C-alpha cells in the first residue's frame, strides 16, 4: 500500500479558479490518496478581505460554499487582521502555495510578493496568475533554483491545454521555427459573434453579459492577455529572456464586422494570434488580428476554443487545441502541476 503524505496548502485568491480547486478536493480526495499518495489539507487562505490560517485544515466543501454564498476570509475562524498574503507565507508552515489572485501588470501584487516569499523559503508554488511570471520570469526561476523549490505554471497559458508541458517536456533538443496560437477565448468569442453579424460593441456586451469579459475588458481586447501568455511561452521554451516590451501588440478593437464578413465570403476569417517567428538566436514576437483560411487549423478554432501550432526542426508541425468554457479545467491544471511536483518519484 502507498504511504499517504499530507500536503499542507495555502490558497491565495478564493475566486473561480481556487473555488474549483476546492471542489476537486471534495470529489477527488480518495483518488488523490490512492493513486498519488497525496492528501491535500488547506491550512491558509487569502482573498481581498485578508488572510486566515487553520493549522488543522479548513473543510474544503464548507470553505467553497461559504465563499460562493458571499462570505469573506475576514469572516473565517483563524482570520489574522492586518496580515498580507506575503506576510502569511512568511510565517505559515506549508508544503505548497496555489496562487490564483488577479493579474496585476503594474507591480505584480499581491502575487509577486507571495511567490518571492514562498520560493525564498523553499516552498513550491503553482500559479494560475500570469502577472508574476510576466513581470519577473527569470528572477522567479533563479529564486526557485537557488532554494530548490518547484514553480508550476501550466495553468497560465490556455487554461488546461498543456502548452507549457509540451514545450518544456516534449520538444527535447528542438528549435522552434515558428509558433502561432489563439490564447484568449474572450476575444475569440467576440470575433465569432462579429463573424455572425454583430457589431464589435454588441459582441463585447454579449461577452460581458455572459460573464466571460471583465467590466474593464482592455486586457483581453487590446491583446495584453495574449501577449502575457506569449511572454511566458517565450521564456519557458523558446530560449528567450523576453518581457512585454519585446512584443508588438495589437488587439481586436479596430476589427470591424464588415472586414470579417468580407473575409468570410472568400473562405477566410480573422483571429487574434500570438506569433513567434525564429530569427537566428531569437524570435520575433507579436500579437495581431490575422487573416487565416477557414481551412487552416487555427482558422476553425472557434469561440470557446484555444489552440496552438508549433513548427520545430525536429518534431514537424504539431497542432493542439482545447474547448474550455468553465474554470474547472484551469483548476485541474493547477492540480496537475501540484501532483507532478509532489508525488513520490517512481
Ligand atoms: N478563470 C479562469 O478560467 C482562468 C484561467 C486561467 C488563468 N486564470 C487566472 O487565475 C487567476 C484567478 O482567476 P479567477 O477567475 O479565480 O479570478 P476571480 O474569480 O476574480 O478571483 C480572484 C480572487 O483573488 C482575490 N483577491 C483579489 N485581490 C486580492 C488581494 N489583494 N489579496 C488576496 N486575494 C485577492 C479575490 O478576492 P474576493 O473573493 O474577496 O473578491 C478572489 O477571491 C487570475 O490571475 C486569472 O487571470 C483564470
């Protein structure tokens, strides 16, 4: 029988993603014990109201339901007034941090300090939040290496589609010649609605009505979310030390319904692509609305789908896509990273 290791976890952010992680712990606890020898125990949590710790563990179902009913961390037993998430990580005895707070491209907070503090103590971190990597990919990886702490981030690019795993694990010794991807399903949904005849403003309003676009949709529609993911890809498996300043970014705000319909009439479409093209030692990085044939792989990657095509010198042309509408697969991608980091090596 496999010995079961109790893994004490801190959840930073208790929104869609980490609440779905809690739901997975409710439904898959027995499976995680039997197949992977892991029993996750949530000992620290943070939301916008503050932080709480519970060394004996919060009940995952109760925590999830209370958050869904509108409770805040400040309402929980174990709430620590005036403590920040990074402050919590500086004192909490835990084995893993799952960081799923909002993207902040200005100073990376609260995620950046959380990741720095945890890695600095040798505690592994799994991210859904892209912000810390976009602002400090190289620094955080150097810190992780210096302290022997793993940093998982397969959930940061295309939700559960294992783009990062494929790039880091399955392209051994390859040079990527070019890469193109649809990395943002909100803009893909909007372009799909426009292709069906809606004006841009109506399509955006529909995305907001369905809760898939933020009230401030600029990160998505101006192309920055796609650019964030391209920066992570470039650092993780294109051999670059890229930042957002290296990416030329154009979003979808100037695409018109008329342009889309003209392209459709000739068998084409317009997609917001992340593009990397090899130029000797480096790659040219850009995000731009791009005309594609409907026959191409990405040309029929529609609505809730995200996809990537990778052309490398050794592995030919690879094509991957995912259909993902809910946050559950992203939460599962965090679980995947956590298990891959923690499970005993066979
Ligand atoms: N949703 C997806 O499918 C998806 C997919 C891939 C990546 N991501 C990334 O995953 C992260 C989380 O996404 P989400 O959909 O779960 O977001 P969300 O529903 O907006 O939840 C964000 C959580 O962070 C908390 N928070 C906000 N400010 C904080 C602060 N200063 N300190 C501590 N906690 C704070 C919020 O607190 P309150 O509960 O008090 O508001 C909330 O619990 C984001 O970075 C997102 O880009 C999401």
